[in-house]
């Protein structure tokens, strides 16, 4: 059941860029690879390119985690050797499972893999702090934004500033929503002249929830596209 949820193909590459907060074209490079200077760089999040134009829930989740590293000085392409090994340990979507981040033995496996591939500290998922093996800051931020169901990520809060906005592959076609009402729909109605109070009444939401939906769409439409 959990694996089938991860395999649901419900997004496009532009969807991932917009909802994860990446520059246009980044998701496709991470998932399909890219060519630069006559050299082809393999995908970071897939074993090999598929040639398709759809993205699964599991791939969306993993892209959400990689997005935490996008402002680092080290390119995320260097995560690929670690992800290849983690895939052997945890399955097709290793970064979408709870064990590598939340389970003590899982974290130890991640630490071993990081050392084996010589992963730079800026890209590490787990680190030793005060003698304890803990999540790195980037992985901690990701962990606080997701909810695990049956050991895999079942829901994502796409932006911590709008905690009522959730992405769930089993609801609203995986698009950001507040209580199953798509934020895009709420924002469109608001731009068309429907008041926040009317929207709240129509969809059985609070005015604050309507505000969050509109705020999220503003973030996704401006800041994330910048």
C-alpha cells in the first residue's frame, strides 16, 4: 500500500519546480539528468532517465528534501552516489521512507554510506553532534514538514509559513490544499472578487485558512519562481 502510494504519477516537472520552490527546469535535471559542456550528468533521483514527463509522489517527496540543499555551495549532483547506495538499502525511494531519518539503525546506515562515498558535510543527512547521531539541519527541516504514514511520507507541508496547506497524494490530486480544497481554486475565486468571508462560508473553512491558501499561492507564484 505504501509503495503503491509512492508510485502514483500525479505531477509534472513544472509542478515540482513550483511546489518545491526550484528554478524552472531544476526538477527535470534532477530526475532526467542533463548535458553540459558535452558531458551527460546522470539523474540524482532516478537510477536512469525515463524519457517520460510525469513525476511520482515518491519523487516529489525526494525533491522536497533535496530542495533543502539547493542554496548550499556544493551541487546536489554530488548526492547521487549516496542515493544510489541508499536505494539498495531502503528501496526505490530511500529518501521518502522514515527509516533513514527516524530510525536509529537507519541513521547509522546513512552515516556509513555518507562516509563510503565521501559526501561533503554540507550535503549530509545525518551528523554527529555532542556524541549523538542526529539529523543535519536540512534533513531536520524536511522532517518537520512531512507526516509519515506506514513508514513513508504521506503528506507534505510545502511551506512552513502556511502550515494548514498540505499536499496529500490521495486528496486533491496531490495539489496543495486546505481541508481538501485546492489553494489554487481559493486564490482564483478570491482574485475573481469573492471575499474571504464568502469563501470561508462556501467551503466550510475559517477566514484564517482562506488567508493561508491565498498566501501560499502568492509565495508559489512569486518567490518560488524568482
